[in-house]
């Protein structure tokens, strides 16, 4: 078997990430790593290998992760210190009160307006409540100064260090050592180090956080659910169709209003001859030469 070709970019990125971590560990006693079992947190975990005894994996478990993924995440607890945090109440009860997460919103179904029922809400609000809030609460209760390492990358256009700082308690510093890495860098790193990936990685490389989530729908995610969690797949399809129906109904109402009230098309008149339309003293006719 031939050795993989040297990859200077990845070597530089890895060295920079390790330098960042070295600096963090020289200044902080308590370091957590937000861990979901996804490719980014797996790569970050491996970069942290030199500090294995000094990092605690923090897994925000909504209680609805696909079973094969929950087992994959828990498996990392055999080699690393792993802490599992969860929402205070069942996530589906939270949906009942505040709305089902959706990609597109018919605003009459939003909490606070409540012109129509049932409620829906933009999915980032659900993630904030059911995935981020337990993590934020755990670290706030920790009280001592600590660092939360996060595998977020800039090219993914997700959260930023600034936004994380806004929601974290003052004892927490957030660091994103893979910020400059591309998706391809992460996949190359994982392959180069033969890091075991989630069982569904060949079909879908994105997040499988909540099997029942009807938002952020992607074909690969549904294919994985069809294979690993068929009941959840059916639930996701029917729930997404219901919320899409709310949007479609409002879309039809708006289209009907626009059609009913559209002004008549402007009356068509024959054009005036060019010569009479020209300003006085101007002759646009071609001169023969
Ligand atoms: S993944 Fe979906 S269901 Fe899970 S917390 Fe986020 S929005 Fe809510």
C-alpha cells in the first residue's frame, strides 16, 4: 500500500490548530469539547489527542438522536471523558408549547401571533432551546473558568465565536480551532488518520442530531432515516407536509388577492409616425448618401 501524498495545507492547518490548543491548555485547567459524533467534532477530537486526559466531551442529547448515532457517540466515552446533557423536559412537549420546527414559516402559526394553529417556529429557535440551552446551562453551573472547543468551521456559515460568546455565561470562553478548515480538509484529515466515522457516513455526511426533526430536510438524511429509523422517517415526512401545507394555503390566498385586484393591462394604441414624434428641428430619418 502506498503512503498518502503529503498535504502541506492540511499539515499547516493541523499545526495551527494544535498551536491554538496548546495555548488554551497552557492557560486553562478546564476544557470541554462540544461533541456530536459528526465529522467536524471527530476531526477536532483527534487534533486534541495530545491532551486526551484533559478534555471532557460534552454531548447535548435531545433524547431523539437516531439510535445508531447515540451508540456511536456513547462509544467514545470508553476512551474519553464524556458528559451527556439533555433538555429539562421532553423535546416534543416543547414543540407542543412553542411550535414544531420548520424550514419555511407561515407567520400566522407563530407563537405570539397565533392567528392559526398549530404553532410552528423557525428551526434555529428549536435548536437553541433543545440543543444549545442544556449545554449553556451546564457550563454556567460549572462556574469555574473554562473553554468550550467547538468544531464549527467558517465555510459552513453556522454560528460564530461572537454569537457563541453572546449566549454563554461569563466563565466560558469559546474556541473554534477548525475555523479555517474546509469540508474537504476535514474529510481528508479523517481519511488520513483512519478515524472511524458514523455508520451512515457513506450516504449522508450531515447532522443526524434529531431523528424526528422535520426541518433542515435533505435527501441523504431521509435516506438514512429510511434505513435506520423508518418510523421517524414517516413522522418527518408527514410533519413536514403539514407545515408545508400551511405555507401553500397562504401562498394560494396571496396569489388569489393579486389576481383579483390586478389592474387591467394598459390600452394598446398604434404608434405615431417617427417624424411626428421627433422633437422640433430633429430628423432621425436616415440620409441617403
Ligand atoms: S435538530 Fe431539529 S428537532 Fe433537533 S433541536 Fe434542532 S430543530 Fe429541534
